C-alpha cells in the first residue's frame, strides 16, 4: 500500500477511533486495571477463527497505539492476504491493562473491515473467469465510507464513486424529475462538464436512447434487469459500438446476490455493483489471547521449527516455493520456482522432504523421490485452483474425441498429438502424458517443451492452463487461428479439430487471471518509463501489453540484473513481489494491481502447520505424507524425466 493510501485511511479512522475509545473505555477499564499489574509486559496473539481476507491492520494498530503508545504491534500477515483458521494475524506486546483496554475496539475495526474484504473476495472469485469487475456502492455505514471502501479494495473489488460530488449519476428519479433522460443528461453535463457520467436505464428503450447520446456516456447502469434482458442489453451495446471498441461499458445493479453473481457476469456486463458488500457486513471472526511474554516465546512456531531443524540435521530438507509467506520461506533450505524445486527434489538425499508449496509440487517431489525418502506437506489440503480445473477423466474423454476426429482421416491422437501437462496438475495427468509419449512443462521451460513436442508430432494438446499454452505458442510464432480452446460441454467438430495445431484446455489460475490491461495503463500513466513484467499464467492481452513475461525465477533474474533505480510493475503473486521489494530497495518495485493477489492455496501453509509436521517427525511420526500410487508414479515419472532431460 502506498503512503498516500495509508495516510488517507488513518486520517479517516482517527475521529472514529476517538469515538469508539470514548464509548468503550471512557474513564478507564475497571476490570483490567484492578486485576493486572501495569508493570508486567504481556503478549497477545490475534488469531483468525475462520478463513477469509484481512483488512484494517493499520487501523487496529492505531487503536492500540492511541490507548498506550508503549504497545508494540506487529502485523503477521499483509493487508488483503487470505488467512486460514488458527493463523496468527498480528501480535501485540505491552502492559496488560492497556492491551485489554484496546482489544475490543481494535478487533471491532479489524473484524468489520476483514468481513467486507472477505465477502468482496468471494464475489471477485465468483466472476474470475469472466470480464466483469465487482464494484461497491454508497451503501456504507455512515461515517465509515473511507474504511468500508478501502476494505472492498483489499478484497479485490473496485470502488464506485466515493460520494455525490465526484461523479454524475443520473438515476430514475433524476430522469423523472427532469422530464426525460436526454434532458437530465444535458443539464447534468452543462453544469459539470468535467465529471464522468453514468446513466441508469430501466428498459431497453432507455438503453437505446442512452447509447445514442454524443459524446458517449462513461457508463450505463442496467437497473434490476433479468438475465435475458441483460444479455440483450449487452448485445445491443456491442452492436452499436464503433468498430474496434467495446462501446459504452455496462453495469448491472440491483438484487446482486452471491447466488446470482456468476449468471449476471456471464451475460457479458463489464461491471456489477453490489450494496451487499458493505450494507450487510458479517464481522470476520478473530480472537485475541494474552499470555506472559516468556510462555509466548516457548510456544512460538518459529522456535519449534528451529529446534526440529537442528535435531534432524541432514535427514531433513525443507523446500519453499517463492509464493510462500515470509515466516515459512525463512526456514526453507532451498527456495525456487516449480522447476527449480522439482530439480532440487530429484537431487536431495535427505530422508524427509518437507514441501512448503501446494500439493502438486509435493507430488512431483514424491514421484521423483528415491527409495526410503518421504515427502511431507504442512497442509495436505493445499491444492491449486488451476490444477483442479482438469481431471484425468475429463482429459481422457477429450483425448477420445480428438482420436475419433483424427481416425476419420486414417490417423490417430497418439500418432498426431503430443500431450503436455503444465506441472500444475495432478499426478494422474502427468501419468497420462507419460503413457501417450508426452511430457510435463513448467512456466520456466514451456517454450523449450512446446518446441520439442511439435518436433515429435504435428499437434499439441496442452493442459490445464489455457493462458500459459497460448502465451507460449505465441512465443513460437503460432497464431491464434491455429489454436483451439477446448470446450468440455460442447466439444468442437472434427473439422475444427483437424485444423488446430495447439489445443488448449480451458483452465485458468484465479490469481493471475485478476490482472487486467487497465492495471498496465494506470501504471504507465502514473510511473512513466516503468517496466511491466508478468507471469505467463496471465491472459495473452496482458502479456502483449507488458514489456516482458516469464516464470517466477525469470522475473527474479530480471530484477536482479537491472541497474539500480529501475521501476518495475510485477504481475504475479504478491508475496513474491513483497519479498522483492524488501530484498531490492535499490529498485522501485510495485505490484501491477493495487490489490495484492495472494494465492489462497499457498497461504494454507503456515509456520504453525510446518511446526506441527516437524514436531511429529521428532516423535517418529509422519504427518501429511504425500504418496502416489505405483502405476501412476511409473508413468508420471517417465513424463517428468523427459522434461528434466530437455
Ligand atoms: P512457477 O513455475 O513460476 O513457479 O509457477 C508456479 C505457479 O503455481 C504459478 O502460479
Ligand atoms: Fe495454483 Fe495459481 Fe496458486 Fe499458482 S498461483 S499455485 S497456479 S492457484
């Protein structure tokens, strides 16, 4: 978060904090001052009790510091980060009576703001495979507008107008009161020619009137329309758009519930505004537990990890992916991207490989492990959104369709197509590639692998990430009309299949999918000369606009090699961006989006569950061992070894 945003948040929060402290503490906390020694320092842990997104830590810190400047507040997660139950969100150290006096007020702010961020993130996730952007409204708690809207941004939403003065919004009442839509727009524009203007339409006739206005409106709001009418509105707006443009953006509003969200987004509207984000807030569940400072040190996960690493010595190796949180990656013997970690896993002789990353990565280590080696993961449920978009069952069904299309001309899938699975996939899909003379790729070697594959056979079936597949094919000069995006529900005709060189599975990563062209335009406008670098899991339009694209290791290498003072906007998972900011103070490094996209799956690995796995090893027990059934392992290993030899 930049300094200006932080200052604006704290300025807006300051009077609210005064009010809240006056109503809760007043002349003093009667119980705490009577029972606790003000000279003894206590330690408090603020812990998440459910899964969600944290927002408001700077406000919580301001509350503690306002109650007692002697309190030291340490955030353990970043703003906008997803947390899991039991995760420590922040720690406070200070005199007992001060900590307890500030606790309720600090948590009330943090719980409300995190509640808004959490529901916003769920709305954003529900539309992540469409082009719709989630907007808030003015339905905020009176006095809390800045805080509520800040929390929406931390959840990944975008703010609609802040107040009545920063945008013209001509609604039904203005239209009826002014005597018609055109007249209302004319009057509004005449008085405020510099303000952006949005007009609400109630039906398709009003929509046509609004679309005919010159100069074009900035946005049109479709009020309370049913799905069919919205679809029709999108078609009308597109038909009337000047060629080569998307036309006036459309916003859907009214009765936007979580259940209807995806259907609304799939009508093709550009924006969806939802009052529910801020008018029906469900506080995010957090608790604070106090203990003496000395006990806190002993139960500290970091201390337990250090003790276990020391005791297990060379029998243990901890591998950490770049997207892991700071307090986990600090204990990795090796950190890297998925390719580097696959290589490390194949080389190590350690008896226990503890993989701090997501399940498919640990599975790769298990496939490559030597006899007697064990691979463990701190949370066995840390999956990957992208990997889960494809299953062996669905891919095998698609393969049969491909085979049928090619058999008609006397050929077959096995003789014509090389299957490539991105490493972000289940072991079964890697085995599928092993069995069908295919291989695996990572974002670090995808172009080399695709080139190899096309030298074997004329076509490639690439899964599960459509964007990595398309971006890599573009790099090799393959045009979009030579690529076919698979549709699981409506398989293409045999003729279309036979015309395709690269067949792409429709999977996406919900983290990288969030970057949009507007982010690049905004960065370039704000920081002239900034270099934009994105991960190839981003959409092709992003890669085309960016200066460069590459795997996490590639991004790191570019930053390290750049002269001091270079400006970078990075389009990948935020923990890597934050780490680069800390490790390269000589560069200006920014996340491409102002709302940091954290990978929720990577977030599941915590210092606490890493400590639990290591504690168990010390007691001779294996928690969360990752294993692969022998037949699958045999074929998957063949595909992986083919990749590692390229
Ligand atoms: P890398 O191959 O760049 O490590 O990426 C893995 C991943 O999951 C990216 O989202
Ligand atoms: Fe999977 Fe995306 Fe997370 Fe990478 S960032 S692990 S692809 S969900």
